[in-house]
C-alpha cells in the first residue's frame, strides 16, 4: 500500500523543518535546505510506519 501525505516544510533562521499531516505521533525532518528537510522527513515517515505499523494513520472518515 502506498499512501500520500501532505508535508509542511517551514523555513527557519537556522534551516528547514518538515513534518507530515495526518500521522499519529511525532515525525519531523530537518535540513539546511528544503530538499534535505524533505528527504529527511520522508525517511522519518518510512521508519515511523515500519516501527509502529498502519495504526499511525489517522482515521479517515
């Protein structure tokens, strides 16, 4: 199953932070560039799902 997530990327004075919406738990990526933060959060999402299973998806009604 492949699922798409909306990911928010924010620019801060010391780099970028990224996090997905609609996932239970804390999943954050960071980097010096937009692309690094996006790559990091994608890796964090995969790890989070691998670790906690499909239960991390918020209920879709």
